[in-house]
């Protein structure tokens, strides 16, 4: 017989202790692996989303830099606003110092800049020298109307350029294609205010097809109650159809004038992008593999549109700038007219607020453009390897 000797109790205790220690070590390593895995997952998520997170993060920095730039630029304008407000009447140095302090223009330039930046945190742009009203309130009332005018113009320009470029590609020998190519060669040749003035002379003074250019509404119609701040949208939302119809009639000519001035650029870019995308190997492969026509067109437009979207964003900013002239021509009380009045009266705080609000709007627009382009073409995202 073979006899087995049981291990002593001390040996059993040592083995149990070693096993328990091994289990604890394994548990610790598993926890470290899970921690590293969670960190790796978070880092990987950030790398995948970096294309939009970084752009959102730097937006306040860009706005701060522009605020400092506009502050310095406005202060370099010739003239003294204190003397301009005092006028030709007799005044003493005490009167000058008192008004300068009331306007917040006393102290060094750095003290004024620090005060201005601290006010911006609370969205306080100060008060107008002339009207004594809050600039933030004035811009909140006026800017939506200007944005609405520019946005409608951009939509009309996009529709016209989209139809023209499609016909130029699909039926290159057709009449519409020839008109599109011909009009595209006139890019930048006719400014929007020239089209607006010509339209007023033709369609109002001569033909009487449009209402008088004296505002957004006919005389006797009350403005709609503010809901969103955008006049046309508010009129439609309230069912104020008389006001909405009047606004559309008054907006027709300025919207068309702004749109037609920018259509040639969009048509030229869209045609060039479509021609390049059609001849690309990816398109030829899809056609050769028997892909549906809709799939091929979707692929072509997806690769052709990013440059057009970028330029369209710049055009939108140009339309807001062009609204300064258009709003004065048609009697609109928008942000463009507010800026023109600020320049005429030397109210540089109002002008400074307008520039800052416009810059903030354009930064948001360019952020949307970047994100739209990266959705259309993921190869444009930072960190993407092709």
C-alpha cells in the first residue's frame, strides 16, 4: 500500500494565504486594466470628436481677441466724442471732465479696456452716446431683421445657383446652361446696391409693381408681436397674414438684389466642383459598378459642395455688410442702418457694439460651416488618415 502523508496545518495556511494574495493581485491588475481601458476609451472618443470640440472651445478666445482689436481700432478713429457731444456751445474743462467720466472715457486706455471686457462677460455693450439706450437692447431688436434679410437672400441665391449649375452639367448645350455659364462670368461685376437702385427705378417708379421702399410694412399696419425677434417669422407664427404678405412684398426686391449679386460666384464654384467630382475615380468606379443614379449624384454633390459651403458662409457675412446700404435704401430699421447712424453721429460705442455682435455672428457661422463640411466630407476632419 502506498501511504499519503497529509501536509501539516501550517503548510495549508501558507498555501491559503498565497492563493488569497494571488487573487488580490489579479483583482488589482483587472481594476488597473479596466481603468486604463476607460481612459483609452475616453481618449479615443475625444480623438474622434476633436474635429468639433476644438472649434467650439476656441470660439470664446477668438471673440475675446476680436473684442480687443475692435476696442483699439475704434479708439484710433479721429475726433473726440466728448467735444462732439459738447458741441459749439461754450464749455469749461470741468464740463469736459464731467462728461468724459459719465461716458466712461476717463482713465488710461488699459483701464477702459478692462472695464469694457468685464462688461462683456454680462453681455453689456454699454449705452449709446446719442440715444442713451442700451446697445445690447438696440442690437437685439435690430439684428434679427438684418439676419432674416441676409438669410432669405442666401436661400434664393442657393436655389438659383443650384438649378443653374445642375442644368449646366446635365444639359451643357441647353439654353439654361448657356445662361448659367454666361452669368457666372459676371461674378462681382454688378454690386447689390446697383441692382437695388435699378430695381427701385424700374419696378417702383416706372411700373409700380412693388410697394414704396419706406420700410417692411405698409402704412397703417402694426408690427407683429415679438416672439423670436425675426419679423417675418413672428408674423407667420401669429397668423398675422396681412403683415406677413406686406413684409414679403417689401422684402422681394432687396432680397433679389442681394441674391443676384452673389449668384455668379456660387454658380461658378458649383459648376467647377461638380465637373471635378464627376471626373474623379470614385465617381467612375460607382458608374462602372452599376450604382443607382441617385447614389452617384449624392456622392458627386457630397464631394463638390464643401468649397461652395465655405464661400456661401463668406457671402452671408458679405450680405450682412451689404445690408448697411440696402436697409438705408429701403427704409428698414435693421442693424445695418444702426451702424450707418452710429458712423454719421460719431457714436463709436454703438459702432463698436455692432462690430462685436457681427463678429460673434460670423464666428458662429464659420463654426457651422466647418462642421457642415466635415459632415459632408469626413476626410477634412483633423487627425483623419487617408
